[in-house]
């Protein structure tokens, strides 16, 4: 069979991929694979046709009806900036990031980056390659364990595989502080007076 042409009607959002240049021949009992790519730019339901023209005396041309539905993906990452507040040197603090699929189609998470020390990713339900159904969400838990009082700044990059290659940065910041307890003279005198009274009552 001699295939004269392959055309999409309408062409627009559907594109023919990896097929040989026409005309080409298909031997008896043989076959050829043609890939059709759907690249929507607007929401909606589409019904294009693949028209195959050949030298077949009985069925020429052949029309193959295709269908594609363009849906919306919308990812919300909150918060986009985290200030850990005052965190004492030698202690630890945790904050939670939420990734929400607010669209109408599944979203596949690509990769979740690692922040620089002393920040670290310590848990959560999000993982590389995980799928979020519409209205589904997952979490990323970030920890901070400062070892000095200098300011700390970092960020995390979250990517999506099927969300038009989009990515989201979450900024992280905090300054470590040294624990410092002070007791003024008046407070100390009151404490000593209280202890002296209790001692006398027990004597």
C-alpha cells in the first residue's frame, strides 16, 4: 500500500510526530506507527481528524477521529517565604511548607531541592515524582539547627514535571541567638527573702 499523505484537520493543537516522509510504502502484513501530540493552549474538548490518503481502491481516504481534553493545572505553594524567628544556638525549629494542586488535572512533582546548612529537609509527605490529584496536597517539613549567631539565608526549589515546566522557590531565613538569662538585683533579693522566710518557717 502506498500512503500518499497524512494530515490533521484541524492541525492547530495536534501535531504528527515520528512518521516517515510521504509518500511511503507499507508492505503486506507490515505496519507503521504514527504518534500524535496534543499541545493545548486553551481549555476545552477537541475532536480533530487524522486523514490518511493512499492508493487503497476501497477506502480512500481514511479518517481517524481523535479526542483531547485540555484541563487546567494550578499549583499553590505556601508559604513562599519562611522566617524562623529567634532560634537559640544549639536548639532546633521546624516549619511546614504545603504544596496544593488547585487545578482540575493531576500534577506530578518533579524534584524538591535541599536547602543549605543549617537548614535541612527533615520530613513531610511530598516526594520526588509523587502525583497530586485535583485538590490534593502534600507537605515539606524544614528544620533549622543554628550553630552560630550569624544570619542564615537559603531557599528551596520545587519543580513540576507536567505543569509547563514551572518551578517555585521558598525563601528561608533566620539569625541564631545565644541563650542569655539575666536576673536583676531586685529579683534576686526577692528570691533570697522568699527562701529565708521559708527556712525560718521550717525551723
